[in-house]
């Protein structure tokens, strides 16, 4: 999705700039700038669609959704699941809240299931906190 989204955004901007350049002479500068602005807005919307991702490192998980970015430590995440029919998985957090992970889209089918399984495997190996009073 990321490659397609950014490629389409570039195509929209280039098309609108080219259109603004070849318009007849009776079109004013404000009209031409308006076309370029419409292209920029379209590119902005495509950026919001292409932005989501899930980045898991040794110490933390970064969930980038369309608008917000959440940086979580592994022990903050209790579980990750994607019920049948949901558009993306959710992670259950230690504070009782949930967070959608738009970087994995259920319509990707087997690829989405594999990405979720890989994340769950990492979660179970890195995310489990020490028991209180247990060995350190």
C-alpha cells in the first residue's frame, strides 16, 4: 500500500502541475495555483493512507497510524488479535485500552495473517514482564 500510495500521490501532483502549465491563457494565476493546491490535498490524503506501519525493535514497538504515532515498550502490550471481519488487528495494552494497528490490513489475506503471527511471536518472546518478586 505504501508504494502505491506514494506513487499515486506523486502522479496526482505532477498531473496537476502539468495541467496548470498547459491551461489556456485566459486562466488566471489563482486558477492555476488552485489546481496545484487540489493536487497537494490529494497527495496529502494519499499520504495518510500510505503512512501506517508497525515497527518492532528489540526494546520497543512503534505503531504508526494515519494520524498518530504510538511508541510502546514491549511489556505494555498484553496481546495482539485480529478477529474475523476486522480491517486490522488491535493490541490490548496493560492500561486496559486497545490500539488499532493499521499497518497490517486484513484484506492482504495470508500476508496479514503471517505479519500478525510474526508480531505475536515477538510479543510472546519479548513482551512478557517479570513476575513481581521473581528472579531478576
